[in-house]
C-alpha cells in the first residue's frame, strides 16, 4: 500500500493526532505530560567544548573542534548493508496476530541525507557511519493511513579525547506509523529555527560561543508530527499502531549495550547475542497506549490550590520553563506571564503532578496515543539506584510500562523488595477505566547481587500495591529463561499504585542419605539481616550473615 499522502490532518480521528494547544495569551498556565516523540534523538550532531565555548562540529578535526578535549554526540544509525556491518539497523519487521512475519523495506532518509548537523564519524570516539532516521514500508501491516513507518535508532555519549571508547553509549529506538503531510512550513520562525529540529552555532560579539537547538512549532494546535522532513516542510503525521500486531527490530552494535533500559512496549521479548565482532540486539514487542495529561487555563480562572501550585513552583524555579511569549515574559507576574510546563514522564515531580491536577481534568486523560520505544536510562537517571545496578557491567535489564508517569530509574531496592512507582489518570478519554501494563526483565545474577544470594535457583513474585498500601487485582506472570527473570503485571488500575517484586531462594534440605556425611553447620537454616551504608541498604542472607565492609547492621 506504500506511503499515504495526506492533504489534511484529521486531528479528531486518532489520539495520535491530539494537537498541543497553541495557547500564547498572557496569563495562560498549562502542564503537559506525554510520551513525546523524540526531537534531538532524531538528528545526528556533534558538539565539542573548548576554552572559548561550545561548537558544532562537522568532524572531530574541524575548525574550533580539533583542540577541544570533551563534547557530546548523537549518532543516528543507518540500515546495515554489505559496506556497513556494525552500528546499523539489521531489520525492521511486523508480526501479524496470527504469527506471520512481514519484512520491512527501507524507503528513504527523512532529511534526504541533507541535515545541516550531519558529521563525519571516526569509528573510535563516535560511530563510523552517521546517518538519519528512515521511512520503511511494511506491506501487510497497514495502519489507518498506509503501511509506512518511521524508525529512528541512535547512539549518544559524551566524548573525552583521552578515552577513545565507544562503549557505554546510550541507545534509543523509536518507531511510528506515519503518513506524509506537506505543510509548506519552510520559513524559519522568530528564533531562527526551521520546521524540523536542528542546532545552530551562535558566536556573540562578546562572550563565549554556544550552541542553540530547537525547532519550529508551526503545527501546534493543528496536528502532530512523529518526525519532520526538510522537503516542503513535510510533517510525518503520527498514527495508531495496528491492533494486536507485534514489531521486531534488530540492531547490530559494535559494543554491548550497557546499563538498564526503559520502554513503552507490551510483553517485550528482548535478546542480546554476541558474535565475533558485534552484538545483535533483538527486540520484539507490541505497542501500548500511553495516556496524556494536559491541564491549562488563565491564572484567574484556576482554583486556589492550582494558583498556589504555580506561584510556588515558578518562584522555586522547578517548573514551567517554556513559554509561547518569545521575548519579555515576566515570570513573576501571574497575570501577564505565559507558562507551559512540559514535564518529563518520569521522576517524583511528575508522579506528584498527576495527583495535583487530577481533579482539574476530572481524572481523565485528553488522549491515549500508542507508542513503541526503548531507551537506555542515562547516568543522571541512575542516581540513587542500588549498587548492583550501577556497578554491574553489561546489559542489566529492561522495565516497561504504559503509565503516564513512572519512577526515574530502575526499580528501587529497599527492605527486600524491588518497587516501581507509576501514576496515571483513572479514565481514558472514552470514559473507560485505564488499565496498567508493567514488565520487568532482569538478569538473574543482578537479582542475586541485590539479595546476596548464591548461584542456586531463585524464584520471584510480583504484585501491585495501591496508594493506600492494599493489594490490587492484577494478572501476573513470572518465568526464568537463559539467565533472565521475566515478570509482568497487567490489568491494574490507577491513580498511583506501586509494582512490587520479591525474589527468594529456598534453602536446600539434605536427604537422610547425605545428612550423615555433612557437618551440623550445613543443616542450619539461612537468616537475613539488613545493612546500611549512608542511604544505601543491602539485605544479606546466609547461615551466619555479616554486613560487608563499610556497612552497619540495622537493629
């Protein structure tokens, strides 16, 4: 069926086309939490820092960059080919509800390989082959507007001249059903940004050089773009994934992906296979609906509790960093300022926003678009995670959920349980009660590290606890395969439950035939103690448990 060319965007037909309100008037305050499409993940760029500022670079050896000692890159990966065998997309497929595999065919790069921030990789400090997201056609996997999908896979990392190491890069994978809409938005906005996202070099007459990144908002209030093209201001309209289809992406990497990942995936099956010179990451999963929270209004019309909220967080500079007033927005005056708070989907602040604004929106989301993505939890989001997560090497695990907001890092280990917070509004736009989905894939040796267990078999339980501390009804599954624990909970309701995982290890009981040959010590039962080191807690289970060096036993 190919790529559907839209003449107009039918914004009312799909939740994926719910438009961000274009509220630019004085005194308007709004908050938005959604699983938004990537912006800077969909463009390759290289930025280096030297003594006189930050510079965009066409290569590590370009002017103003060759002498810089550190920087940052985002490298979008190309499809694999006979010439490109690592750090590339091996395949993109769909799987029908009956199990038939439909192969995707690459069609084109969304910027025509003309994005102004493309740079030359060196294969040492950055990936060798730097590219752009692409449009793929998957015949037989038709959504409402054709069979085209955009796919962006990128690696990003900091650069240090004396390191020259590609390991440790953050991985980002995002797919969307799309169709083309020619918007004609080809002129730059008042800030000098084009319709598509890009970075610009700024060198003021006085002061240090800096890099400014952004994109136009011409589509606000009209339609939603998964990605934007350069040609004719084309918007790749975002559409709903076909129901009950699963999607399969294979990425071949030169280095093992490291750390923990988060995804918007349903029932994911993720495998990592090592070959002589590369790693093949294999991701198969369904899409999930992720509700959108939006609340907005002029300050004088807001209830007192929300007026107090806005005055408080703005004075503390913890919210509302965006505005539709380009210049002269006085944040101190609630009657003249324009505030747009694009809160991230993760973290304590966003979890609390759900309860703060629930009454103002009647505990109902404005839209619930479908999503399919997987991302590395960056180092700043791993702060506070258990040492077994931060100190272990390699690919540790994946947590996925369809909740609007969720915990910032991996599940939090405390008092012998792995807890993960989620918070969403109770109802979908249709009035239907929103049902939660949660999956955890955890490497078995990491689980043993958390609990201080031996290499003997372990077992796990998963449950959902309401905000009142009471068990919630949920369908749960637990399995072990190939040194991985796989747990899921589905069908639970919101507002702010906690998903709890408990892992245990049974003490083997010797048979009468072997008891005589064993010392009395071998027949004693194991006990557990809790040890602390600062804010870090560790549970130790053994016959005669002792706290590790530097830890103190909790009475």
